[in-house]
C-alpha cells in the first residue's frame, strides 16, 4: 500500500509546472504545460497682513509661519479698553458712538475691539468700517438670530478677527431664507466680503437651514475654538483659501461640502491648508474640496461623504468584465461632475494634494482621497472605506510612509503613475488593488486583452502607466487584478502579498509592457486563466500552477537545506503561486509544499 503523503505529493507534482514560470503574455493559451519563460498661493508674515502670490509651485514646502500671522493667534483683549455691545432681545446698547444701532441692526464703523454678549432676536451685526481697519469682535456669550439674512455680515474692513471668549457659548443662526439687503449675495450665517480670522477657546454653534455656515470672499482662517455647524450648503466656504490650525474642534453637518475653497476668477487661489485640529464632517457632498491645491500637515479627521461607501456607484464601462460577470472597470478621467451628479469624495483637490501626517477616518460614496493632479502621502494613519477608489490621482500617486488600511474600495490605489517607497498598506478591493491607468480604448477601458480564448476580440494599445514599489509592506486582497499596470511594473523592495483574484479573467499581476523585480519579497496567489508573472528579474522567481486550492491552504518554500524561506496561507482560493525573494537564487532547486503535498521546483 502506498504512503498517502507520497501519493498526494505525486498528484501535486503532476499539477505543478516545475521549473516553469507563468508566461508574460495575457493570452491564457500561453500557460499550457511545459511552457517556460525567464523571468500658491502663499502667505508671508508681515505685520498683520498676508502677501498673496500666484506662484503655487512652492506649496509643498509651506509652513505655518507662512500660512498664519502672529495676529491670527492673538485672543487677548482688555475689556476696559473695548467697546461693549449688550444685546437685549429686541434692542441693544453700546458704549461707543462707533456703533450705530437701528432696532435690531447693529453696525460697527471703526477700528477697535468690540465685546458682544446677550441675545438678539431677528437682528444682525454689520461691519462697515474703513478699508484700512483691522478690528476684533469678541463673542462672550452671544446669541444672534437673523430670520432673513446673516447674523454677522462683514461688508467693509481690511480684516476682521472674531474671537470666541474663553468658556463662552455662542449661537448664530439664520431662519431659513436670505433676502437681499444690498448688491451682495448674502447666503451664510457669517458672511464676510473681507479676510476673516476666527480664534479663541470658546464655542460657536451655527445653524443655517437655507445656505452656508461661514463664507469669506477672501481668506478664511481658524486658529482655535469649538465649532458645531449645520448648513444646507457648505459649512465653510472661501474664495481664496481656508486655513485651519491650533486647538480647533470642528464638527460639520453639511448639505453640500464640509470645507470648500474655490475661486472662479483666479485659478491660483481657492486652496485648503490644515496643520492641526480635530475635524469631524458629515457631508452630502465632499468632505473637503479645493479648487486649487490641498495641503494637510496634521490633525484628526473623521469624514463621511455622500452617506458613506454603502452609497457608492461602480461605473460600468468594461464590456469584458461585464460579459464575464464581474464588476466593470473604468477609465481614468478628471473629476468632471455633470449637473445631475453630486461629488461625494472624502478629500478632493483640483490641483496637488499633499498629506504629511495626521489621523484619517474616511467613509465616502466616491473616492476617499482624490486629486485631478497628483497626490503625495508622506505619513499619517488612514482608515478608508470607499464606494469607489480609496486613493485616486489623475497623474501621480506617491506614498512614502504612513499606515493605510483600506477595508472597502472599488480600486485601492489608482493613478497614471503609482510610486510606493514606504508605508504599511492593506488593501481590500472589489476590482484592482493597485492600478496604473493610462490610455483608453473606445470602450473606456484601459489596456487591453486578447479575445476570450486568445483569438481576436477587442484590444487597445499599451499605455504609459507605471507602478514602482521600492519599500515597506503592501498587502492586497482583490477581486480584480492584484496589481494592474497598464504599462510597466517595477519592484525593487518591500514585502508584497497579493491574495486573489479567484476569477479566470483577472490576474495576480497584469501588465502591458514589462514587470521587473530586482529586490524585495513577493508572494502572489490567484486564478490561472489570465495569469502573468514577472518578465524580468534580478533574483529568483518561482511561478507554478497548483490546481484548485482552497482558502487557508498553507504555502511553504524551503531551500535544499530544509530552511524555510517563505510561508503564507492565502485568505482566498488559488490556482497559481508566484514567489520571489532575495533568498531565492535562479537555477537552484527548492521544495514547495502546498498543504500536505510537496514537490521540487527550480527557480527561474
């Protein structure tokens, strides 16, 4: 009677293509037995003023000292030297004739510090001072409700500093409509035509059932305070920039975007800069959106956009995938929204998006982190659940460090060029784990496959997309391609594990021109129907068919001395195994064990 283990080993050996690599061709017919191939707007502190520049190319090196003036942080005031405004329901009083009071309309006309307390029913505070005036308004237990306009309207001044007094609770609101009082389209509870800075350590609650929460037609700066804003439109909206830092606690419930900066007249303006703060946003539109660049240096972010990933739409444009019954792929395009479609991204920038640190929890119906240009991740901790791409850059996506956990996505990382040099990255994707998407064919898909059985069918030219992986840890569990380079793939370092796909029309590795490995550890498993392996290598590669193996089956690779080089238990079923490591030497023999069965293979 034969030893059961020997019988199992013999059966497994028959399934292996020993000493053979998977072909670099996408045609499944190339995987027949015996086939083998070798493998700026910047701001400079000058007194209390901002110096604006249209040169935004230096924003990657911007610091707080360039973004915030000393005066932006200053919250102190002397009440004995301030103008006191007391709100008394349907009336008000002031200690200076620089304040004009007409019923429940209070107009501030000169540069000074104004301390406001009390309650004003159906009224508003207007700032109409000389255009050279820098004035401070201190809210110290103030409640202002305006039925048909802004509670605070900054019409004219050089700059207004709104301070939330320590320990104070302040409430500003609109009643549900905005009726014109001049030529300006007032559409927010705080509406400023001029630069506006808000600071302090008190709290401010804003209710805007018909418009925005806070609007500045120039720069909107926040350096401290506790904010709770509910608005039918954007909670924060600025033409030139939104800048947030310091001990800022910001909670937003927005009918449109949580934080929005956009300048329709000057493409160099409309940016977002955040270097600190605790920011929680629930937005029916985007969490954070900029018409120019976005730069985040630090902070804690909890963003839900469009109701979260449960509301995501998987766009249908891939006729091959649709025919095979899998979720269709889509082409890489800029973020153009038609009038009927609301953008529901977590963090979105029309230009470059740079994140250097911080903690991010993002649940979005659309892309979680999106740029119409390039994205750079230099650090941070990310918990991502996306109804579309977790990270999407129309140009280059660069990750140099950080901890990224993508628990749900259509595609995990997508860009024309994807560069990963560091970080601890985990991706679960309904389609591709990492996708470099470039040229498109007429069906809107990127890249191309031969026909279903390797004969005819549609095709397209290879794109110039690139994926470069040189460091740290990358774990991918994908229902589509694990790594899809519509162009070329280069691996020079890191520890890469790919589980899946399990369907015949998808592949652990998918590339158009070349897949080169010169360093690092690679463990890949998946379906065999359209499988590819590395086309070139400077270290040993083992690529084998293993029949149908169930999820959890252990893979173990030993050298001729019995030392374990690699071991892995895939979380999805698999038919092929691709292994590469600096410890694997081309031409040497190794023992591969799948479950309880073993076979000898020679590395390419």
